[in-house]
């Protein structure tokens, strides 16, 4: 298929996944200038009561900086950016944030934890496309039925909220009926994995955890260093912390005084993404990451990470495909 314009001319077929708390304008702008889609969750832009709306300020800055870059570099323009909307009923900001994103003509909308027709319509009203993240084929069909343009297949090993299915199984089932844009998430941290995602039927790779260990990321230095020092065996899969299963760093759980190998289950009905949500103070520094972090060997600028991925991807294509 022909990809939508927003996804068709990237330097490498990669979307930088929106990282809760961590993704900010600095990281998004660096990713886009380096040639991949940069993304952030709308809920990361959180102002105090009485202050100007921070999401508006972030979108203004990102839009204007990328416009200036494109004017100065017409032969190597920046990639478009994306905003992630949490569609769960507990997100009382959703309607306001949709209006702001439509106003600023956000080119790519990533939706999570619920597929809703009105969200897709808001994106389409300003010329944007929607990519809905899913963990199984049933959710994928619901998303497309409700008007999403593409899918993000969140397979086993992905950081943050992740599914448990093999990427081979998940992508194969989706491709039996859907020929639109598909990005694959799940332990993708080098150029060979990007090519592998395409080989199994995805159009793009969806990469998050390696960008935690970048200079621009809004993560504590200890968090970044833990990413560098950890590998797949240091990841635990649990729904305790948000009500939705996700992957987390075992050392951060142990440091909070819990046994990462014996975590209790949470009640998904208590999932809350509203401003009034509370969680134990001991959970403040429990950090998410995917199983691909063994490929992360140092803390670098985001552009340098993209350069590495681009070189590895080109080398993998040359080795396997002869071009």
C-alpha cells in the first residue's frame, strides 16, 4: 500500500513512541529534526491551576521550531510529530485537548486505551491521521471500525503498557484483513529489528525505551543509567501500577521495597488517568522499559541515537537484501 503523506518520507521507518512524563518538546523536536516521527502524550503537558494551558504552548513551540527548520533545510525537512491521546473515560481533559490539537493541526494522532469515533473525526477535521495502539486482533478490528487510519501493534516485550502476544502472531493476524499502516512495538532497539518488523509485515517500527537514555528525555539521571545497565532479564510484566499490564525495570521495583518476582494483581476497573489519581509514594520511581534495552550502551543525544539506527538499518538492508 501507499503510506499516508505523514508517514511516507521518513529518514528511516520509525516512530518515537510517546513516553509518559519523559517525552517533552526537546525530545520531540530532536527526533523530528533527525528524521523520525517524534511523539508525546498530551497528558505530559500538565499546568497548575490558573496557569496558561501548557499543551497549547508545547504545540506552538514544536510547530514553529519545525517550520523554521524546514525553511532553513528544504532538502532535509523534519519528520512530522504526533500527539498521544489517552481515550480512557477517566481522562477528563480529553475534549479540551482534542480541540487544542485540532486547532494546531497536529499531523499524527496516536490513541490509547479506547477507540472512539469522535477522536478520529477530530483528527480528520484538521487533516491529521490516527494510529490506534492495540494488543490483540480483536481490539485492532474495533479501532478500524471506529475510523482509525492505522494501527500500532504493541507486542510482547514493549515498554510501558504492553501486550503478551508474539509480534509474529499479532502482525500476521492483522495483515489477514487490514492493508493500512501498521507500526510494530516490542523490544525494537536497533536497525536490524526495524528491518525485521518490515519483513514480518509492519510498515514502521515504534521505538520508545532507547530514547529514555537520551540527553533530551525528561527522565532522572538514575533512570537513564538503569536503562544502560539493564537487559531483558531485568524487565517484569505487571498490572499492579496502573491497572493495565506493562513492563517495568526490576531494580526500580526492588528499590521501592517490593519483590519484583511476587507482585500482586491490580483491579483494572480502578484504572485512573485523571488529575485526582493517587498512587503510593513508594511507586514514584518505578520505571517502565521494554525488553530491548540490552542494545542501549550509553546516554546520547537523540539525534545520535537516530544516526545509529539509520546506519544499522542500512547495513541490515545491504546484508540481507543487497540494497
